[in-house]
């Protein structure tokens, strides 16, 4: 139903609806030359986010949740 984002620089947590328009609005606030998104691979649940990031040219990396859990 939603995606949780944590900004390491500001220490801010943000929850965004897992809907194309809400994700697009969030991604529009990112700077492709400065921001890098790391996400857990959640199957179909991260599909909209992956597409929005790719379309905006924002670099990202997708990781196995078992590995990120230990981080």
C-alpha cells in the first residue's frame, strides 16, 4: 500500500502511497546528479518505483531483503 523512504542526509522518514502519481511526485523531488536510491527487492511491489526512477534518470540499486536486513 505504501513505500517508506529514509533520507540519510536529513534523517527524515517519509511514507508515500505505492501509486504512480504519488511515486512520480516523490521522484520529481530527487536530483539525479546527487541522489542514489537503495531499495529492497520486493517483487511486484517496487515495480512502479523502479520505472519512475529509471524514467527520471535517478540511479538506484535493488537488493535482496535478507541482505539489507542485516545492514
